[in-house]
C-alpha cells in the first residue's frame, strides 16, 4: 500500500515524530493525535502535520477516513481501548506499529541499526553524523534530538543507508532486517514485557539472527547471550579496551578525550570526542565501526567525531565552568546510571557530584530498586523524587523510598517532592549537579540553570 495519507496515534513521541517528518518529506498528508502539546509537536505542526490533543474520532480529518488510502501508525504505549485506535481497527484500516514501519524501511534500504539496553541513541546519532558528514550520506530515524541538526530525522535521497535505533521494548526490534547492527549492551530491562532475564537475553539472540547475509554484526565484548548470525554475516567485537574495534593510546584530561582507533577496516589515529565523557569512547568506537562498514573514510570520520555535538538529554551540559557544572542524562536503568556516574567521576576527578534522580516506571523500580541504590551510591549526594509513571498505574508499596532506604551509609540523601526541586537547587551549593532519568524533571533544567547562574 502506498498511502495518500498517514495518521499517527502518539505522533509526538520521539520515535514517531521522525516518521512524521519522513512522510511529510515525501509529500504525504500527515495528521494525528497525541496526549499533550509539546515543543516537538508544535514543530511538527509548523512543518505541516495536523495534530490534535483530544482522543476523539470526530477530530480525524476527512482525508484520513478512507481505509483504502490511509495508513495508521501507532506506538505500543497506545492501549487497545483508545477511542481513535478502536475507531480505525473496527473499520478495517491498515494499522502498523512504529517498529513495523521501520522494518519496512530496512527492507528498502541498507539498515544500520543500533540495539542495546543503553547507548542506542547516542551511538546511532553519532553514526548518522559521521555518515552525514562523509561522502556516503545517510537517512536516519533517531531516538533523540541531535545538537548538530536540531532534529531526530535526516534525509539523504541518494544514500542507500538508513540509521535506525533498534528498540527492544515490546520486542519491536524483531521487525527490523538490518544490513549491519551494533549491540551495545544487554542488561535486563522491561521485565513487565519479558518476565525473566533469560527471555530478555533470548530476545537479543533472536535479533542477531535477523541481520541480512552479506551484512555485519558488531557486538560489545562480554554480552551474556550467544549470538545466532546467519551464514554470510561478518561478526566483530568491540569495547573501549579490547575486541576487533577498540581504543589505544587513550588521553583524558583538560576537558578532552583523544585516542587512536584500532579497526580491522583501517586504524584512525588522533580521534577526539566532541562530547568528552568516557562512556562515549565505547559509543564512538561502535559508531565508527558502522561508518567504516558503510564506506566512510578515515579523514571524514576523524573530522566528524570532533564536531559531534551530542543529543538532547544525553550528557547534555547546561552549565560548565570552574565553579559549577549542570547537566542532564537520560539514564533510567541501574547500569546506565552507574556508567553515567563513573564517566563523570573520570572527567571531573576530585569534584563533588550530586545527582537528582526521578525513577521511571513503577515496574522498573520494583524490579531493580536494589540495583538503583547501588548505582546511585556512587554519588556524593542523592536527591530522590517521586516515580514518573509514564504508561503505568501505581503499584502498592512501590515508591522512591525503596531506593532511598538502601542507599549506602555515608551518602548524603534526601527525598524531595518534584515541585520543591527548584527551591532546593536555588538554595543549595552544588559543584557538579546531574539530573538523571527519563521523566519530566527535565522540564526544570532551564530553571535550575538560571538559579545556579544567579548565585
């Protein structure tokens, strides 16, 4: 089906909005629903999408009411009893999850996909930037807004490559057919979907079987599942210190990270990270591997790595001087938080680090509260606020106190209502302050920055 119009249910999601932009670029009529208006939905409206914010089938435009000409795209977060989703389903419209649509694109182009519990967004954005700045070019559907381009979507009609973030939630990445893929990590998550860690790891093992023959599989060292690549798929490993792709002669200091990149496809000396945090060494190595596999040259990769500006909410520095550092990081899994804090410890050695953490989801808090406490205990001070529910209903007995009560002795700690955080930051004296999580505390970042600057 070549749709004349596409209707998005959940149009303002970071992944969905990239597809909105794709269809707008193709000249297709686009409309849709989202629960709330945001700066991103306002941008989509300015670009030509017709969006509304009330779940009401009467608001579906006339050109999206013909099942023979309209494709409906929805996210797994939209329940089956959503009125608009049910209206389309009852009338026999072609309906696809976002992941199914991305899977179609990986069959039409050469998909360069990045999977993993964490590191997906930064690594895929890096890879897209490297290719965009090279003679190869790429299309890209990203899970974050890139600082370099101010968007989560890149279009290059003459490039055969498409960079896609491969999301394991709801087994979405099983719809993809990558030409090449990176797997950054596989630490148990989304147990509300998978049930057990074994099922989660099996999902990644199955994903590795979907890489097309003639393509490549690039795995971080130490993953706890056995990959199942098809015959004819090249398999590589990578990490900061070991593997087919790794870093050598690493120099960290003075706010800079420089290293020599070792690769079976050709070494590249003097690589400097545009966003100098140590976790980006691993991310950068993976991104460079994908770029090399797609044909980008050494000088192109070296130049582009130095100019990568990062992604909103991923080690996103709002202030950075000798007296104060303020940043936000989307880390919302215990291992992500551990890596984030260790990266800050390495870059800001000897400075006092405070973290504000808003747990994301009741189920994730229930399943991993002890792990969260261990990771957060790497901070000098922890400020915990209430759980961000996202798609979930409260679970009896599951609160931020589960984490708070298990923080290590000696860590300064407090439980603070979200609404009281601006006053806490305004009254406090912070050296390095990091806001962690995938919830809406991010909305306060500008307020925090102004309060700190006014001290």
